[in-house]
C-alpha cells in the first residue's frame, strides 16, 4: 500500500510541476510519520524516502534512535521551548518557529553544541485563531529580529492552510506565502534566505506544488489514516 501511495503522490507532484512549467523546480516530499510505527516508516524508506516529518518531539527522538541515520528529520509541529534541546543534532529543519523567544532558545541550545540550526518561520496565512504562526504583516519584523541570532538560519516560510474540502480554496494562501517570500527577499536581510516554502498537505499538496512549494508534508496520503493509539 505504501509503495503504491508514494508512487501516486510523487506522480502527482511531477505532473503539477510539468503542468505549471516549473521544469527547474524540485519539490521534496516529506512523509509525515506521526503516530506511525517504525515498520511503516521503513517501508517508505525502502522506497527511497529520506525526509520524514514529526509533530511531537518525543516521537521524533524515539524514532531517530531506531531508524537509519541518513533519514532527514523535520520538526513540523508546534514546538515548546523546553523541548528544543532534544532536537538539536537530530533534525535538519524546524518548520514551526513563530516567536522570537522560541528562536532564542534554539539559538541557545545550538550554541551550546557549537552547531547551527536551520529554521522556517511559520506564517498563519489564513488568520485562523486555532492555528499557530505569525501574521503575514508581522513576519518581516520577526524575521529581522531572529536574523541577528548567530546559530539560527532562516531558510524560508511554512504555513498550514485551512482544512477544506476544496483544495482550490487554499490557493490564495499559498500565493500569499510565495509573495511574502518575494517581498522579504527584496529586503536583503543578512542571515535570511527565502528559498524554502513548506506548504501543502495530503488534501491540497497538488495546489501547493502549482504555487511553488519546496516541501509538501504528506501523511495520510502515504500511510493512511492516523493511528491515535500509538
């Protein structure tokens, strides 16, 4: 099942890139493995997947210890400051930074280990009260402050679009994120890159790819429904 699902998702990504003329663009697939057992992750790994995303720090660290070390782990869920120390050295990218205090904690823990941490700024593009993330009009101010931290490097933006039956409804939010990245790039802030856009999930990843996503985060579309008992 996982092999077939991956082939379908990867085919859809390739088709979306071709359809929109993004021949030089590479959209990477993050397999969102939250609540999924190691055995299922290994199935995806055997199909060539190396980028996996987790929402919870404990689950990520547990799986990190059990799985091949060439896996690139992504922290995609809301992150509490007291859990940051467990991610340094285990994750390639933290997608969900939405405050200066969190970035400062990442900087502090990375500095202790004399290493650097790549992050994305989470933007609440749709303005949903139930979602985390900085408002689009406040993103530049936050980024300018975080950019001063020596052990943290901003690589782009992330958003979680609304859960909707019609993926087309989220196109405007993906376009908003893309335009925000363009606007921030024009500011030429030191220590800031806007090369990465993490947007699109199982329901709307095709639309996100069409709008220039660098990473799509697909869980159910690969592994099936979440197992809440894990």
